[in-house]
C-alpha cells in the first residue's frame, strides 16, 4: 500500500516491486481528486519478464491501490503473452473491486448488479470526490469481455 514493500519483497528476492513509492503517493492524491488511476509504467517490468529465461508467473493481487489503470494492465499482459507465450497470468481477487464501479467492498450495496448508476458510497475505500462508478464498471465489463 502506498508503494511500500511487502513481506513478499523481503522474503523472496525474485518478487519484483513495480511502483516507486513517490509515484504511488502521487497517484493516491490524484485518484482521490479525480477518481482516475493516472500513473503506471510497465517498461522496466516488461524488460525483466521478457529477458527472464524459462517460465514466468505474473501474479496480480490488489489492482486498485492507486498504482495502475486496469486497461493498462490488460494491454500489458497481452503484450507480454505475445512476446513470451510461456508466461502464466494469475489474478487473485481479494475483494469486490473487479465487479463494482469503484468499491473494494460492497457493504450491502447492490448497485454493481445494474451498472453502478449512482454511487451512494463515495467515501468508502477507495474514497473519491467524483462519481465515475457507472463508467468504470462499464469499462471493466468491456475489458473482461474482450479478454
């Protein structure tokens, strides 16, 4: 969270920490104001993956912690698979974010079932000022259909 290293980074040297701390902190501020993930650069990660001999597992976890745009993640994965077909992609879902417009946890709200027309929980994690939930859930669904 916030660009800090996790236990995985300390215990397993082959785990790559992708986002610099300052980038993560800037994205937190901009996300809260504009409800958009603005930063993210996969170039170094791409080079590392494509230069690694043998099979590689890319294991994604929480994608909504102010670090990357989901569309950028999907496009990156497509690019990696085209260049290195033996890469295995895994996404462990820890919360509801992948099926909602913006909420990590639904807290009883069922708006995601009908496309998040008007978000009643803008202060829930991750908190935002601008309600773009409807556009975000539509965009996620379109990306998932294309995969």
